[in-house]
C-alpha cells in the first residue's frame, strides 16, 4: 500500500493544477481539466465503475458494495487544484527518509530551510519519512494527498475482495482553493448518503465545524485637489481607509486569534487620494457573532459617512459559506463512524474546528453531510509544505476502515 501511495502522490504533485481566481470560466484553468482526464483513466484502470468527467470538470466514480446486505453509500471527496497565489508548477518533491531532526535544507542555492524553530511539529517527526518541496513551489499535498489516498484505498479494496465494504462514491472537484469547488456539484447525481472530504492536515484531524465566512469590499471615494490648497477641500480616501481599519478591534485579526475565535482580515488594499478599495474576509464559528461582525463593519461605514459625507464609503458584503456543524449535528452517525474507524486503525481523533472552509461545508448545506478528514500534509499554501508518509498511510487506512465499518452498522 505505502509504495503505491507514494508513487501516486509523487506523480500527482508534479502536475500543475493551479486554479485562477481571475478567471470567469469553470474550471478556472485548463490544467485542472488535463488532470481530471488523467484521473478518469486511472479510475477506469483500477476497475471502478460509473466513471465520469462532466462538462464542469467533476470526476466521479463508484466502487460497488461487495456484500448483499443493504449498507449506506459513502462518498470520499478531494479537490484537484492548488492555490493560485503561490507557484504550483515545476514542483520538485524531495524525499527525506528517516528524518533525524534539526533543519532540513530545502534549497541550498537560495538558502531556504525548514526549521523546527519555525515549525515545531518537526520535533515530533524524528524518525519519520517526509516529502518536502525544493523551496520554490507549493508541494500540492493540499489536496493531491487526499486524491492519492482515496484512489490507493480503492485499489486496496479491489485487490482484497475478502474485505467487506459498502458502496463507495469517489469525487474529485476543481477550484476549491478559490471558493468555487462545488458551485456545480450535483449532489443528487452523486447519490451518497453522506461523505467525507479528505482535505485536512495534522494526523487525526476529524473536523465537523468550520468558520461562517463572508467577503467584504469597501469602496472609499475621496476628493483630490492640489495639496498646497487642500485645506477644507481635500478628502483623502487613503487616510479614511486607514481610519476605518483603525476602528476595527485590533486583536480580532488572524495573527492574534486561534481555536473558535473569529476575526476581521484585511486581505488587500489599493488606491490613491481620490479612490481606494479594501478587501476583507470575515470569519466566526458562531453564527450570531458572525452576523454581529457584519453589522460592526456596516456600523463603521455609517459613522464615517456621517463624518465625511454620505456616499463617501460604500460596503458590499457577500456570504461565502456557513458552519457545517449546524448540519452534521443532525447526523451524529457520520462522526461516530469516522471516530470508530480512526480508533480501530490506531489514530487518536482530534476534533478540532477548521479555521477556514472546505468543499464539505457547502456540500453539507446542499444536503450531503460531509465532515473533513486529515491527509498528513502540513504547512499548506507555501514553500514549507510537506507530507508525512506514515500519516498518509494512516489516512488511507481510515478510508478503508470507514468503508468496512459501514457494513456492520
């Protein structure tokens, strides 16, 4: 199992599948479709049935149950794309066997190092074998580790027909990293009773709650005149932007929050004296607090418009996704099954909140309860990303065990 998993993963990460948040097409990049076609052929070669690639780039397949007893149909889902804002092509994975602790040199020429002082989790991984980047790209374990684990689990079950399993639906989605991953996902056609996204990080993560999320765009309209004669006339949109930001709670930002704590995050800003635009993301696990955060931002607009003149600031807020715990709490058997499977293969479940979102959050509200399971990838979305081989193997075993336990429920 391990060798097949590593071979599959190393092959996948070297394929460019960066999504494009500037694109209006779906999928947002043609390279994702190229990868989807490869996955279709691999699903067919493994012997999966009902293998399809639809017009939106979704890959689905089925492994029929091998027992006569009626069982739930379970889905396993991972996304194909890597982040658009960090290099994801020309990936050159490096295998670090039996890591002996200390600093890992990712790129000697550029002086890029993976250091335990910066990433303390490395201290717990002495003796493990890791797959890292070469310091110039992402690795792509988010989420090609998930894809490799799902298909390796399917291959193992096909090669071991003596292991009972339920009917399994497999799904691979595009554009998760830009928030569009399930825009056209056909839950009814997928026909699973419930599912799991294989898209987490740390060993043992089993997540049934995520942020409620919204995006906010602030447009500030100023008045530009010559600075030498500006008194009483100029209205500097940049200064107003700074004032708006200063009125938000200073400690309720990503760099000062953890666990269930929500935040306001100024993602980017641009402009000049006359016009400025600020983009925020708003996050909170608690729905009431989430709504209050949106109200706070709108309230500050009212305050500053009263000060600088009506229409100076315009605010657009758009909800992105909601906390899937609202849905999954109504289906306790989904989490119970995964926790039993984890324990059976020697994994201690970590029921941590996701400080972000997954395809599973939106799928849950679309009628498919869908918690999130770890992959064994760490430090995603940057050059320090790496995967732990033994953790990837355990994720694969968890998929197999969930599929087997479902026949006994």
